C-alpha cells in the first residue's frame, strides 16, 4: 500500500474521497434539473436552426431515418449520421472517464467541462458560418454533429458519474414516474412514502426543466438565430461551476 504524501492511501486522498462521497448526493440533486434545461434548449434550438433534427433526442432521429428508409423518401444525411456520431461520442466519453481515473464529483466536473467545450464549439461555429441560413447544408450538418456529441456526453455523464439519476433529455420515463407517483399518492388506503414523494418531486423538476429549456429556445431563436446557442453554453458553464 502506498503511504507517501501523494499516494492513494495518503490522508489527503482519504479526506478527498470522503468529501466526494458526501457531496455526491447533493450534486445528484442539484445538477439534473439544470441539465434538463440545457437538453431542452439544445434540442429545440437544433430543431429550429439545423434542419429539423433532434440533437438531444436520438429516438426521434431513429424513427425518422427508419421511416425514410422504409418509404423510400428522401433521406436526411445529417439525421442518419447523428446516430453513429452519438454512438462514437458516448464511447469517447467512456474513454475519457477511464483515462481520467476519476469518480463521483471529480468525474462529473470533468465531463461537464467536455460538454461545455462541445457546446461552445457549436456556438462559435454557428456564429461564424451561420448554418441557420441553410438548414440542410454542409455547415448545418457539421453543427448538428457537434451538438449531438455534446448531448451524448451528457447522457454518458449521468450513467458514469451519477447512475442514480434518470435521463435529463428523454422525458417519457420522467413522465411515467410522475404519473405513477401521483397515482400512488391519490389511491385510497395508501400511505405515501418519502421515496415516492422524492420520485414525484424529481420527475416534475426534470419535466419542468426540459419544458423551460424548450420554451426559452422557442422565444430566443427567432430573435437571436445562431446566437441562441449562447444560452445553453452559459448554463453549461454554470453547471461546471456548481459545487
């Protein structure tokens, strides 16, 4: 066992591990609603400015790509490419997590920084090339891939660093959890447990956050166009700063 000042068993590292263990539940409570707002902004901003492609909702792209393939209609290349790009980005996030050898809050902060870099790249690229002027052009397709990679990082972050947190982008599960919790609460003869109350509260926070992000994007995109990406970038920077 290493006992040096910088070794894995040193008092400094033990204190850091204990602090991370204590901070993880608080981080898992504070961070997901903010990430759901970011997901809603990214999804609707991408849909409105980048050729009606879901940048945070890979299921929608799978459905539309499969429909186009079966019906023989025109295939949106960017929409089809978003699927393998998502897979590659998730794998790359896993590699970053493995190489960093971090866990808990430290890993969460690292992956939040990666997401911030990717979203900032979307903003800079969009401001310079203005892909919204040609939503089905090459520049738009490149912006889509970067936005999809940013959201893939967010998905992977939750599974790798905060596995107890449900999805912040796919609202089907959150809506199901909220309905089931409500049914349990209103059913006759059923005493509501603290866990059920917390599940309802968490689900409603994520649903509300995602809808708030969508609403913010819907309001700002017509006025800001490609600059609308500055909103999720600002929130991603705030997420990195959360302690």
